[in-house]
C-alpha cells in the first residue's frame, strides 16, 4: 500500500487519488515534491546532519530546525559534537536506529509534502518518543495528509481514521 501511494508501483486495477487527482496524472518528476515516503530503514548520507535533512531541497536553516523539532530529533542533534554540522559518516552508523529514523522523518517534513507516508518509520524509537512525534505532527497543522503504516497500538490510536488490511 505504501509503495502504491508513493507511486513506486502503479496499481494493476483501480485508481489511487491525491486530492481527487489520479496519481498517474502527476508527472513522475513532480511527485517527489508532492509525496514523501519515510521507510522503516532510513538511509543517511556521509554528510552533515543539516545536509541529510535538507538533501535535494536546500531549505533555510530555520526550516531544517523546525523539521527536526517535529521529528523529535532536535535535542539529540544539538547534543552531537558539532550539532547540525556534525558529519554522520557512511549510512549514519554512529547513530542509533531511532536517531536515523528521526533524521529521515525530518528530511521528509522539511519539504512539506501534500502526502506524507510513514511506513513503520518510528519502529526503532521507544513508544513515548513515538507518541511525542505523532502528537507534534498532529498539532503542527501540516499541509499534508499523513498515512501511517504501524503495528504499535499507540501509533494507531492517534489516527483520525484506521484501516485494517486483512490477509494482505
């Protein structure tokens, strides 16, 4: 479902719509500006924290800091040796899985997409941090529809609408 929503695949039958518009009507080059997918396994580049969050967008530092706060990453980033200028190293191996996930979420949020898909994107953070992140997203009044693929009951209960997919 997440890959269909992000248009990594097109459905064999039926239509997936974003704001009443068939996703296939969007040029593939335009879709990354409209849709952001944050997967469970976060990929980080051998670059600074700020560059990892702003990759491809070149946002202002204030936008990077705002996205990091929403993603629950600002505190641990500021505690790094050089804060947002800390070089993470290849794939961010110096960070925990939860820290990598929060930077990947900030990367998606800094673009303010119309559709944010979180595919188990907070699985490596503890449930209290996850609740803070999801509450911040809800309060932020983002211009986004947020789709959360999750297995934790705490994540699911924060949703406005819950869809259960049985047997695939």
